[in-house]
């Protein structure tokens, strides 16, 4: 068996027992494992989000390989970045995009967010946060209203007179079960009613 | 009589670490010595099985994997069973992830089912598109223009060079969606931004804690069914009669649930004794 | 002041309205911007927000080390963990290009990044989550008490669901549940009436009726259905629970709709700390 | 009708959104122009005041956890508003307040809320920025960090107001093990059962939103609660109305297909 697997097994065992030891008492092994988890997960998320979105879909649109020609100023700048050859490979980024320089806008907003780490520039994060908050609001206003309000009204509505439904069935549709949902739903809604005293 | 009462009172105020020890023992023992209790599929699980069984051969199914190692015992057996069922019925499978860890979970499932068990060829029968960050915006991207979001698959191969991806432009090109999910983003976002706006039928496998939140969608017909936690996964394994880790986990969960019920009863007995005594004095 | 306040509010309102109207306007260029580029920008900014979170975290840990705040040793461990993950993510692939290019290395077997996921991130993440099983046990032991009617309803339905959802529930016969009900009712009558004779008569009659009915029907394990745990559990899940969850869901849905409208109209400005 | 630029089958949604949006805005405008609303007292808020009083008597700090999500979440916004109210009480009774947060933007908003409350109570000297301090973005690391604070400082009251996931029970169980009075408020449906079981008082879903509107006294929030009440009445009427039409349509053919109307593609 490879050395890396054996080493890995030992590391995994130490960390698992270290975290379980919290059940007995807070102790240095737990604190070590927990802080290691904090550091590793921060780096893990950074790497995954970079390699699945920023490199292919942002840099891939700014310096696509399909429109690479070394003499242009834009690609000369690219070659300067080429020092990090893993991120900026030779001849442009071949991820199936063509060039969209408008993507410099989200790139700039992203850089502003990173600069906001310093407390003096912390306001810079607001533009990026504002964009995500604005779009989330536009998506959620429709999504929640459609699926969580109208969809649920449709779910509670049923036919009072329905010959092919039994009056009572433990599992499966029945008049009784439809009424349980209707009455439960309406009384549930009136619990969250703030305009009049609860009697 | 008061001796019995005193014992119950002592049990009632037991140090919680004894409870931890008992729970650990009660979970480990059945895992080592399986009991093999009978699994009886419920309707919500059968609905998922029937809706996949009814799909015409060669349908295009989107399988979305959004869970992490923390809920793997509940979600992974669902992904494995659904993949087996889809490959057995000769469907085309497209795999996406809304969580970063989902990529590794999906890769494990592909190695086990697609490669070892069914030996399906990549790019012809299944394709693994991978993870993209953005939560509900990713679902919106897939619904409107998938090829703008995924220009390469998870192995960095161009989408245009993959034969199976020919003719796939957005969510409406799929015939069915199954989401194996553990939280946000997950099942609820797929209902709100994909299945409801397009009408493409969907089912989901969720952790036990999330079943309560998605059940109204199942009852309203916005989802065809749901696999509810590890019990749901074990039931699906019984339906495709191929036992897996969920079935073996059910013994441990059964005994653990019974022990917790016992704790609740003991806790209440000591609570009543305490209350009667405080009334007396 | 314009940079810090007016422009962010303008961004929220413009992007909010465009996304909201994007659901309704069927004009190709608007659809293309709203559905493709706008969501791509959202994904890119979500990635930068995660990296910002990581930088904030490391800034805090480094400050703790520099100022030797209590527990700074553990901050060294956190920073080492972070640097190790960044090395595995950007500098040391562990395999050559034929096995995995840069970008595909985050999922391919054999790379240093996959090693870190398999042997560090995965066990810690799973173990952290499994602590919950212990806390659920101790919480239910301490807190599931029959204090009032609602607490009793919570407790009884919780026990039915816990037993009904697992295979052991399908082995418990509905006749056993019937006997249990008679005995519990007997305890209640005894506490209420405080008269042994009444209790004895009630329990004796109850048990004999059930035993006679049992012999008549041949003790089928899952009949009568309303006392068979898996069936009761499924009924509770599918009907009363859906009604309750649905009313909470609509309430929260309206709350989110109202807040989203306030964001889009520029009334709500808490995201810029006001 | 052939509107060139409108998704025709989403007209029902457009009308619903317009009706609901204008109901909300009418009530917000009414409140902004000084209109008075009666809002029933919310039991959870009395529990918050009792908890602060108890901490003051015992001379121990209050721990306030505003959830683990960012300011784009409705519950985090409500959590910061309730924090402002709690900060007013801790300023008045001179009780120490500890607010560990999980997002840098939440730290900023929470600090502003606390500073403002201490100013209003005339105790700017008691306010110090480190009261609100950032721990980590990671879910379980944040839970572990907050547990560490609980075990070390032994607060008399723990308040969890915001969006929570699986870490809710780890916090509530540790809070119980140190004997603190615990009050929770969240709209995270999956965590409500855990808080109901482990805490002394829980504000469920909309009660939590209404509590934050009630405390903030902001017209747009109070108007919002009143508007949502009106919409809830409309939802109940729509359900009953749909049942009647559905029964009529399917048995006699009068009316229209309600479920097709409510299915918006």
C-alpha cells in the first residue's frame, strides 16, 4: 500500500478522534483538529471556487485561446501573468469561450471586494454585495411567490364532491385527509396573524 | 417504593456523557453484527421508483449532487441506487453539482456504478459537468442557457466535443431531474427555479431533517416523490433489490431510535416523580 | 459619500428590477442579458465573496498570532492548514499533465488536493456533523417533557415517527400498540380518579376486548391500520405535518417577498450597515 | 393577444405580484405618514426582557448569536434589529454583551446597531467595538468558537436570532449545559424543532420577523407586517374560493380550471 495512503489513514484517524474527544471535554486535541479544519476548509473553498468559476468563466472570457495573437497589447499583458503558468497557460485559456471584455466589470467589482479586507477600504465590498443582494432579491421575489405561495394554495385546494375519492384512507388521498390539510393550513396561517389579539 | 423513585431520579439527572457512551455503543454494535430487519417501502419512495420506471428508454435525466461528507451516509446510497436504476433502464445521465463537495461524491458514485458495475462509456451514456458556484443563479443558468455556464466538463474537456451533449442547450432538453440534496442550495431551489417554471418532472432525495420542508411540494404535485433520509434510501435499495450501505445502516438507526425513545420515557418518569415531590413539600 | 451609499443602492435597484422583470419580458436581448451574463456575474461575485471570507479568516488568525492573544498557538495550526490547502490547490498538483490538467486536478484521484479532501477535509466534516447524533440524544432526554398539551402532542408524534420510520417499527404489531394504549389510558384514569377499582375494571375490560378481537382476526401484524406505526407515521408526515409546514412556508415566503420588494425599491439598506 | 414582449402564461403571476406589492406599499406608506397600527404583543419579547433582567441580577454577560448567514438573508436582517433592542437594555442596566458573528458585513451592521442603541440610551462610554467580533465563516468552526465562549464566560442568557442550519442544536445543547436561559428566533424551518426542544422560548418564522418590526419601530417594517396580514387573509379566501370553483367546474362545468390558472410556467 502506498505511503501516502498509510499517512492519510493516520491523519484521518487522529483528526476524527480529536473531534470526538469534544464529547468528553473541550481539550487541546479538539482545538487543534477544529482549527486545522477552519484553515483547510478556507483554502479548500478558495481553490474550488477559483478553478470552477473564476479561471474558466472569467479569465476564460477575458483571454480566450481562440483569439490569441501574441502581438496584441492585451495578450502581452496576459503573458506577463504567464508567470503563474498553472492559471494562465501558454497561448490563452482554452475553456470554450470567446472574448467578452464586458466581463472586466465583474472582475473589477471582485477585486474591490478583495480589497475590502483592509478596514479602511471595507466600504469597497458594498458594490459586489449590492449586486448579489439585488439579483437575489429579483430571483427570490418570483421563486418564493410562485412555488411557496401560489403552489401551496393549489396544493390545499381540492374538490369537495369527488365520487372517486374514499371518505377515509390512512395513506392516499381521501376527503378526510383533504380536510385535515385544509383546516390545519388555515388555522396554521391564523397563528401568524398579528393584527388582532390571540384569544 | 421511594428507593425505586430515587433510582429514577438519579437516572433523570445522569451526566450526559453516559448518554453519549450508550449512543456510541448502540450504533456501533448493529453495524458490526447486522440484524437484517425487513424494509417495507412507503408510498413516497414508490412514487419516485415508478416515475423513473415509466420513463421511455434513452430518456435524458439530470442528476444533481449537492451534499458533502457530513451527510454522505444518508445521501450517497440514494445517488448510488438512482444511478443503478437509470443505467439498468438505459437512460442518458447528466451529472451537475450545486455544492463543491458534490463533485467528489459524484466522482465516487461514477467510479463505483458507471465504471465498475455497468462499464458505461463516458460521453455516450453519461457526462459529468461538475460544480459551479452561484447557488440559485446556477439553477437559473441551467434553465436558460446551460452551454454558457458549462463550456467544459469536470475533466476540462470541451462540451462541443462530447457527443452526448449534442442538442442539450437548457433544462427543457431533459426529461427528468433527480436532486440528491442536503440543504441550500438544493431541492427547494430546483423546485422554485427549474421544475415549477418549466414543468419538467422532478424527484429528490433529502436528509431526514429536510423532509418536513419539502413534503408540501410533494403533496402539491410540484415534486413526484421524495426519498426521505436513510430509511428512504434503504427502501429504494429494496425496490431495485440491490442492497447497499443504507440497508445495513438501518439496523443501527432502528436500535438508536428505540434507545432514544427509552431515554424520553425515563426522562419523563423522573420528571413526574420530581413534580409530585415538589407538590408535596 | 456617493461611492459608499448612493451607488450601491443604485446597483441593487437596477439589478433587482432587471432580474424581476426578466421573468416577464420575452425580449431576446433582455432575456440573454438577464439569464446568461447577469447570472454569470452573480456566480463570479459569489466566488470572490468566498475568497473574501477566507482572507478575513486568515487576517483574523494572523492578528491573533502577532498580538499573542490567548489560544494563538491554534491560530498557527489554522494558518498552516490554510497554506497547505492553497499549495495543494495552486502550486503542487502531485501528478503530471497527462493524468490531470490544472483545473481538473481538484477532482482527479491521485492529486495532492484529492488526498487533502479524502484524508483531512472529509473525516473532519463528517465527524463534526456526527456530534449532532449525540446532542440529539441528550437534548431529547432532557427536553421532551410532558409539561402541557402541546409538549405531549410533540412527544407522542415524535415517538410515533421515530419508531414508524425505521424497520423495527414494521415489526411492532398494531395489537401491541392497542395494549399499550389501554395501559396508558389506565395510568391516566388512575391519576385522575385515584380509585384502584375503576382503573382495574377499565384495564381488564380493555385488554379482554382486544384479546377477543385479536383471536377473531388472527392477529394480523398491520391491521387495524390506524394502530400500525409505519402507517400512522406516514399519515402524520403526509397530512398534519404538511398543513403545519405549509402555513409556516407561506408566512416565510411572504416575508421574503416583502423584504425583496423593499430591497428592490431601495427602502431596505441593511446590507450597507444602515 | 400576441404581446410581442410578454410571457403570456405568466400574466397571472404579474398581476399577483402587482396586487401583493401594492398592498405592502400602501401599508408602508400609511405607516410612514404617521398612521397608527395595532400589533398584538409578542410573548417572546417579554422573555427577552426577563432574560436581560436575570443576567443583570446575576452580574453575568449576555451572549447574542445573529445566525451564520450574511446580510442578504431576511433572518440576519431581523436578527440585527432585535440585537439593537437588546443593546438598548444592556446599556440601560449596564450588563455586558458579547456578539460573535460569522460574516464581516454582519459585523459591520451589528456594530452600527449597538453603537446607535448605546447612544440613544445616553451611554456611549459603555459601548466598545470588540463587543461585536468576527469568528469565522465556517459553519462548524463558528459553532465550536461560540461554544468555547459559552464554556469560558458562562453567560446567564443566550439568544440565537437569525438563520441557522445543523449547528443550532450544538449551540443550544452547550448553552443548556451551562444553565443559561435560552431564547431563539429563526425562520429556518428545519431548525425550529431543535430550538423548541432545547430553548426556553422560540420565535417561530413570521413571529421572528414581526418581533423585529415591532422593536425597530420602522414604518416600512411595521407596514410590512400589516400588509402581510392582509395578504394572508387573501390567501385564505383564495383557497376557499378555489375549492368552490374546483368543485363546481369538475361536477357541473361552470367556472374555469383553477389549478391550471395557478400553475405558472
